[in-house]
């Protein structure tokens, strides 16, 4: 005869503590991209590593990505967020194109952030296009981590 708490083979059955039985939280997936002809990616790599070390899954696209390549990667990777890094000054051309492509593809649930040398005069226009946050030189990696976590979970 089997006692309560025993499997048919006679071994004890262990149940998880109620707090432990919940499924683990899904990792936040972030695409980090360098659009355009900008060849400087040190900052993008630092952010990618910081996000990874903070427990996020990071897909780094590498240098010289077209807006079309970036949007395709966001879709294929089922990303929660995309971090664009632009130092070339082409942000007012590249970011609107990326935002348009995301809308055309029906991608309206991805948090778009931008980092780099972005003049303060352009930030409001970029946010009006749908960019959630702009990180300028001097912003800490922790600011980016905290923002992406909060924005994705909201």
C-alpha cells in the first residue's frame, strides 16, 4: 500500500515550495544595432555587455546595418527592445526610417532606445517619432538597464 507523499515505486514525492513553482520570468530580449556607416562600436559593445550581465538576452547586429536589416532582426529575434547606437550624425535620417519600417511591419510593442552623440535639440522630435528614450554621452549603463527593464515590463 502506498502512503501519502509516495510515488507508486515507493519513493517520496517532493513538491516545490509555492513561491518556487512559478515559471521563471522570461528574459528580456534586446537587439543592439549600429545603423548606417558609423564605424565606431565601442559604446554599443559596452551597452550590449552591460545588458547581458544584467540578465538580458542581447543580439548584437554588428556595424553598418541598414534600417531594413535592423527591423528584420527585431522581428526574427522576437525582441522586446532595440537599442540603436549612432555617432555619425545621421540619426534624423536613420531613426525615422527604422520607426516607419517597424510601423509598416506592425511592430508596435518594441521599446526603441537611442544612444550616441544626439544633439539635445533633436531629442523631442525623436521621442515624437516613438523613441522611448535617448541616452547621450555621460549616461550610465545602469540608466539604460533600468530604463529598458521598466519600459519592457510596463
